[in-house]
């Protein structure tokens, strides 16, 4: 089984890129998209259904939004924190459409778009930390149901210095502060492992490059798009790769797909 994650930075803007990529990668079973930036009623289902894919969406206008594009029907599709946790103490954490989960062949796939945080210490930064803390409770609930959980998406945190082209002064930069890393580490300590590092221990591998200052051409990137797997799935993984080809296209997303093979 192959599962891919890709922050497409607008599904409608990038629809041809996505469809071309699926044509080039016909063995991908599930494609998890982030930042779809479209309400559900306006999601472009037809380009996917015409190619034989099922679409599962959770979107909002202009911002955020997640979707799962699958060759086979998915089971138990649930959107947002409350769908799994029931009543949550801070309902506003579900206002932004950032989280969707479903099952396929006994695997619980969780597709997420973690808040960026904007600037260290600001309101959006604090929102990000609260969101990650609630994510821990959410994943605990899913793990109580099954040990086979895969979480993927744009985490907006570089979990180690090796994941940043230049980590100098990184502790002052959003997406790399100690608090963000520690808060995400508490989530991952539930039993999740970074499967990309199972196959590639060296640096220089990134999934996001800023549009400015020739970021991609100079490989001045960050690795913030991940697949984290529980132990049973981690042992089953046979590959995890970053596909840089879509980032070379005209008007690309600033992110590129990451694919894990089980």
C-alpha cells in the first residue's frame, strides 16, 4: 500500500498538477491533501471521480481544508476533533478545518494540517500549541481502538535541526522553537516514529521551500511534511520518499508530496 501526503496550497489552483501526479503515480492508494482552500460544495470532485477515485473532504473558504483521495472506499470517515472525542473543552479548535481520519485495510489514516503559528508568542502561535495538545488526546482515543495508526500531513514543525537548511537561530523562528518541538514530541511519544528517517538518515532532504529568494533552486528548504507511524506499521514500511518533481512545475505549491510504502 502507498499513502502520500501533499500540501497543495489550493486544490483548484493546483488541480492539473494533482491529476498529472496521480497519472504518473497510479500505484498510490490514498493521497492526503492539505490547504485545499475551498468549501465542500465547491470542491472539484469530477477530475478525481472521472479517474476512478473516491473523495473525502473537509474544507473551508480561502483557508485550511483537508481531503483524502482514495482508489478504494474508505471506512469510518470522521472530521475534526469532536467527531472522535465528543464534546471538547475549546470548540474553536474545530472551527478551522484541519483534520480528517478514515480507515483502509485495517489502517487508521489521519490527515492533518497543523496551524502555522505565524509569529513566536503571538495569538496564532498559542492557538497552535493548544491545537497540538488537543491532538494528543485525539490520537490517544484512536490508539485505544487500534494499534495501526498512520498520521501524516503538513505539521508546520521541523522536528530536528537536520530538517532545516540553516538551523542557525532556529529557536527564534516559528516552526522550529523548542516549545513547538516539545509539544509535538509529546504527541509523537504516544508511539509514533518518523518513517522517512528509517530510510534516509542524512540531511539536505526537504518538503517545503519558500517561494522567495530562489528557495527551491538553492535547496533552502524545511522538512515539515511527515508520515509518523505506530510500531506495527513502522516495521511494515519498505520505503518513504520525497518527490520533488511537482515543485519544479510552473506555479507549483511550495510543498511537494511525500510517499510511504507499506
